[in-house]
């Protein structure tokens, strides 16, 4: 046995997690009358080592999400990147945009015009188009990032005029709640907003992504129309900070 396969074997428990999560995604997709292939699985890799991430990639994961620019950059050289897409999903400071503009294919956590303006500026400088999602603070929580819902359409309208940046849809992290009915209401509200946004921007943008659902609620999110689920602990186990 080679050194590498020894290390790989240490992570074989991840296989079970991956199987279970992809099975549950499939089941929920079918239940919601959609094709399982229409729902994208993102592995959320904050606090997870490159070795574990690479094991997940060997199982079939081709999209990872990180919250922090520095953490993503520190792992970059160690990842199997052949088919890998990377997204930023955490609060992003404008002064960090230039560091990741060539690394990520999407920024899911855009919650201000000023951040969008910097993404636009850097994209033009780097001669690329950057896909973004607007993160909405769907529960209207004071301590949370995300754009207040009442500012969504004005903000989207302004961003849609910028060069080098394409709005693809919405992202949300609903309030923590343990009953399914309540969480589904937040997901439904976000889907309806995304549909409104789609018709609002129909001549300018192709709205096709709805990023919602994490380990505890991705099944509910899919039943309410999510097209991209962001799963961390159900894939990798509890995070140790
Ligand atoms: C950490 C994180 C996730 C994944 O959370 P889990 O509950 O571990 O699946 C998803 N989305 C965002 C924005 C996160 O910060």
C-alpha cells in the first residue's frame, strides 16, 4: 500500500457521508418533481483540511465553498483542481476581492453596491466576467449579513448596470429554527423573490441559481426550489475550530 492510499483510507468514513447526502438530494429532487442533476451539491470546506477535501473530490464533489479568502488561498496549492470550481460564500470585504477574483467562479455573498462595484472593477481589470449571487437577509435579523429584502430590487438594478459582473440569483441563510414549517416559509419566500428578480431583470441577466439549504435543512430547501445546496458538517463531520 502506498503512503497516499494509507492516508486516503483514513478518510473512508467520508464515503458514507457522501453517499447519504447525494442520496437525500436525489430523493428530494424527485419528490419536488425535478431532475436530481438540476441540484448542485457544494461541499463547504471551512476548517476542513486539503486531504479531506481531496478525498471528497475523488468521490465526485466538483464544487467547494469557503467563507474566508485567506483560508481558501492557504489551501489552494494542495487541492486537486482539475475539475474544481470554488465559490466564496462568506462575508467579503472589498479590499480582499482582488486576491480571489481569478480563483473563484462565483461570489455568493454580495450584499452591497460597494462590494459589487469592486468586483466589477477587478473583473474588468482581469478581463473576466464574475458570476455573483445577492445574499438576502431573509429573516430580517439584525446580527446577520445579507442585504435587507426591501433593498433588493434597487440594488440589483444598480449592479445589473455594472461591467464584468453577472447576477445569477439569490443566496440565503435563514434564521436558526428547529421546526420545518418555519424554515420552509423562509425558503419559499426566497424562491418567490428570486422569481420576481428574474422577471425584473429579464432583459439584462439570466437568473437561474437559488442557493439555499445547509446540513440541517437542505431537503426542505430542495422541496422549496433550491438549485444549489451548501453542505458542510453532514459531509465532513462536526467542525473543530
Ligand atoms: C458553514 C456554512 C454552510 C455549511 O454549514 P453546515 O451546517 O455545516 O452544512 C453553508 N453556508 C454558509 C454560508 C456557511 O457559512
